[in-house]
């Protein structure tokens, strides 16, 4: 690391700030809380997207079922099980 710092004043400055940040318990705690928040937010967004896809697949399966499409075909294209599809009627 010292070889990198030797000829790069900006890298030296950034490394100094990084070290200072790591010594500050409050800043580290805030950073950890922020990272947890971002992870939770990403999980919530992913879950919402999956639920949206699931609801859309249910609507599609219901329409296909009403049109008389075979259960195996509906299952193949929606990812729903035959039991789930039969419950839609």
C-alpha cells in the first residue's frame, strides 16, 4: 500500500480519510446502519417485483384456464403448479 501512496497525493488523502473514518465508531455505526437500510430496501423492491410478477401470472393463468388451455401448458408458461391453477376456477 505504501508504494501506491508514495506518488499519489490524492490516494494518500483518500487513504487518510478512510483510516480516520474507520477509527470513528459513530461514523462506522452510521455506515453500517445505512448499509442495512440499503439492503432492506433492495430486498423490499425485489419482493414487490416478485409479488407483482406472481399476481400477473395468476391473472394470465386464470385467463388461460377460462379459455380451456391445458393445465400443463399453463403451468409451463406461468410457473404455477397444477394445483394452484385448479384453484383459480
